[in-house]
C-alpha cells in the first residue's frame, strides 16, 4: 500500500501529534519522503499509522532528543 505525505500528516493532525515535519530521503531524487512527529505514548496514533502505511513503513526511534521522547518515522511518497 502506498501512502502519501498528505494522508500521513492528516492522521498525525487528527491525533494532535506534536512536531510534524517531512524530510526528503538523503541521496534520493524521487518522491520518497519521511514524515515524522514526536511520540508521547499515543498508541492509537501509532496503530493507525501502522494500519494505513503498513508496519514495514513505520519506525519508532529510541528517545534520543532533548526531551527523551521517541520519534515516529513513516515512509511515504510526496503528495
């Protein structure tokens, strides 16, 4: 299943995600993107992203930023 940046960002906004941003994949000139937001334990957000984008396209990073929170990273295409 191919999801778009607009779809992923809409899901994140619906769940009141914090710090939503989109990155271009390094060294990739195609439309591949990564949409990211901070994860503060919202399991419903994580579950919906996994259902829509596919579990293989959703990554939860270890807490490494100043707040100690994790980041959700979703692979998708530009839209």
